[in-house]
C-alpha cells in the first residue's frame, strides 16, 4: 500500500492513503436494511443513517466513510457479505481519496 511521506523537524511521518467507501443505489434493497448496515458496519447514528440512505436514493450514491485501506476494504467486504446473506443486491465500492 503506497503512503505519503512527510518530513517535520527531521521526523518522518508516514501517512497512509485514505479510501472513501461509497454506497450505490439499487431498486431492490430495502431502506430498513441500508439503515441497519449504516448503523452496524459504519457506526452511524440513526439520524445520520437515515440521511445517508435518502441521499443514496436521491443522488444514486453517497460516501459513507473515509478510512485507511484495510479498514475500508473490511467494511466493503462486510457490507457485501451481509447483503448477500440477506438476499439484497446492495452495491458498495471504495475509491482512493
């Protein structure tokens, strides 16, 4: 995983690249399931989960969080696994910030 190297007072600070996790809209996954995913996997409050869910519905997608690579990947895979187990085609992707 590539990183950014900063130099400050002769101390090297390695900053990991960040990735945004994006939830994509579909016509089959229920609002309730999306809200539950946002609350459990992404630790969003009820209010934030509802707002993000309706943003996804309205705009087709929404950023649900920004994380280092390993954490973003884990959240994407967990979301996909839970959606598959529940029989929903919920799509989620990650992109470098």
